[in-house]
């Protein structure tokens, strides 16, 4: 069994190498404050130890099972931020995955992650271009903010932006010069020139994305954050940057080891030293 420790008050990050459904199945109920994750999209990406091309119905059933597992371990006032994208040939993919989660959760906010935007004749950010005379290149993905009740209070100004016209502070009787940044988030990737620049992972998200999600939920709550599809650990890096505790689950030992190398204060569940190989326990 996985030994899950939640009484450690420092900011150490914890990594488990295994299937997320098996691991979440033995985690304590209502022990997690925030989940930030991006499951595989089942579009044939070349992962190491995961089949990203399973039958579509099997994939959606697995997503429903993941939603149910997260619901059990998420606190009543917790937040789930689910990043899912689509392709030109499969434009409903993100909505189909979100539908599986909506059976269990309430959709509180629907956020569009803008990876690249063109203003005038200049482009900002990056996206994977496609060669087509029918489809536009995808420069956005969705971040679905799910909660159990649909009424979880957020710290909107933690990711707020200043008013352009400061007279609006008085006009709208605001106590701060910050306003809600809205539900379109421009978070570009850092420029890389090889797979090594992405730590040999086919679909990582930038650390700034989970950082923004966690801040929106609220750092004053001293949250414990979970990423059940950890990949190369961007969510745990965000937790380390913010000084809070995170737990990552990853089925691929190579990606788990990459996460260990990215973090300066990670431990394996059960307290194993970080300089040992990732331990895989049988649930």
C-alpha cells in the first residue's frame, strides 16, 4: 500500500509513481484542497509508459472514474482545475472530457488558456502549427474550474490586474487598484528548440499555469495540491515556488525521475531519500 503522509508542515513535494486511480483509491477522503491537472487527451501522443490511443469509450469511462476518485478525496470547498485541449479533427474532445467530470462536479468557471495571440501584425507566444487548407492552428486550450457546490469563494485579486484608468477605483468604489483578470489567460510557453527543452515530454504545460490556478483558489488556505497526471512535475514546481505542499502521481518512472531532478526539496511518499530511484509500490 502507498503510505500517504499529510502531517508534514513543510513545503516538501511528494511524488508517487503508479496509476492514479490505484493511488487515489487509498488516499484519505477530503484530504486535498486543490487539484491542478491535465490528463492525456487520447490523441496519439507519444508518451513513454502510457497508451494515448485507447478506444474512445474506454478513455471516457476512465475519465469518469478519475472524476469520481478526485471527488472523494477533494475537500467540500476544494477546487479542481482541469486542463484539456482539442484538435482540429477532434474539436469536441475537451468538451467530452469535461462532460464526464460534470456528472460529478459543478462547473464554476470556464477559462480559456491563450497560448498565442496575434495583435495587428505581431504574434505573441507559441503554438504547434498545422499544415492544412481547412483548419486553423489551435492556439487555445480550456481550463475547467470544477467544484463540488459551484459556490466556492476564490481570491480573484490574487491574480488581478491594475485598472488602466485609476479613476475607476473611485468610480466603482474599490478598495484596491486591482480588478479581476477575467477568464482568458495569456500564458505563453518559454521558447525551446528541442525535445530536451521540454524534458522529453510531448505535452507539458508552463509552470505559470498551475501557479495561477493555485493563487486563484487562495494561498491563505495553505492548500495541499494534487496532480494525478503529474508528467514532468510543473504543478509541483509551482507548489515549490509558492511555498506550499504538493503531491504528484505519475505512471511513468522516467517522468517521475525528471520531476525529482527539477525539484530541490522533493521526497517520495513514505520518506525515502530523493537521491534514490522512484519507488513503485503495489496498491
